[in-house]
């Protein structure tokens, strides 16, 4: 394994300080190696040192001015410094060399999003997604931008896609937070609180007769069906479960999953805030049992 390959391995493992030291060591013997310069610049940015990254990346451009990813890396470094004018300039420079550079498109979308230009943000993110639909940052950014535009169903779809991907944990955390907000907004807009309460009372009665294992199986099956897509707005459409007899609307399933999750772990969150409805249902259920 060469020293450069070793440095790349360290970066992949998240050992950025060690990788930086090794890349700097390689540069002493070959100061014009553009691969080393590029990766060292990116590493400085990841270490929270964008000023040093810019110096190194400008050296990289000096030796290879047609390498579009170096312009992207410079744009990212300037974005970290909150210099959005320079950030956009370098992203556009990258696209002049390679109009299909998905990283430049993605970062332009994010840059326009930060300054509040949602339309341009969406335009560039869509172009990036068309080229590289499996990039987690692009998928998350599309979900977030649609959420800001209040196009909740589209945002929900992208967030769900991210949750199924091999994505960084921090992006999944943000997506889960977005899903919770969106599902609650949709629920409040289209569903009757009274219906939800009574579905929860039914669920409480049903789960009291189930074992922990049976409850876990029901919750898991509903969660899986939810990931495949459950329509909350269509109260005439019903779904079947292997773990329960009968047909259930999307609203019923969400209410059953919420109650089942609470039966397993009282502090567990399922991605929709139904705490108010659950509290009312519990009072009704307990009152009913005491009669």
C-alpha cells in the first residue's frame, strides 16, 4: 500500500488528523501532486480549517486548472467561511468545465437555499439528483427544500428515501425530524382528532390482550407498510396486515402503531406527534375500565 492509499484509507475511517499529516508528508517529496493537494485541501475543510484549505486548493488549480472538483472544493471552503458570493462563483466555475458535475450542482442548490432563493435551490438540486440519485446529501436537501416550500408529500417521499439509504447518521437524524414534523402537519390537516382518539382506545383494548412479542410484530409490520407508503388522506382506502385480522385505513394504522410503540417503550417516538390524542385516549380507556 502506498502512502497516498494509506492516507485515503485514513480519511475513509474518519481519521482526518492522521490523514492530513500523511498527506503533508507526501507533499514534501512531490509538492505538485494534484491528487494529494486536492485531498489535503478537502481534509482541511473537514477539519474546520477552510482558510488553509483555500491555500492548498489554489495550489492544486495552479497545476491542474481544468479539474472541476477542485473548484467545487474551493466553493465548499468558502461556504464554510460564509462567503457565499465566492462559494457560488467557484461552483459555477466547476460547471463551466463539467456541466454535469453533480457535486457542483448539489452545492449550488444548497448555497441558494442558505440565502433563501428556494426556486434556484430546487432547480440545481433536481439537476444533481437526475445525475446522481443515490447521493444522500442531494436526497436530504430535496426533502428539506420541499418542506420549506410546504410541498409536504414530496418532502415526505425524499425523507423516506433517505431513511432507506446507506446515509450518514446525522442526515438520517435530520430526515427523521423532518418526517415527524411533516406527518404531524398532514395529520392535523386531514384527520379528525375524534376519530384518532377512538382508534387509539380500540388499540389500547386490543394490545392489552397481546403479548410483547405480538405487539412488537404488529408495530414492525405497520412500520414496514408505512415505509412502503400509507395514504392518510384517503379514508376509503384500506390495508391488510398479516399480524391482525381485518381491513384498516391509513389513519387506523398510524394510531395502532403509535399505541403499540407506547406499549413497548413509553418514551418511543414513531415519527408523528399524536401525544395529545394518546393522552385523551388513555383517560377514556382507564375510565372505561374502572366502570
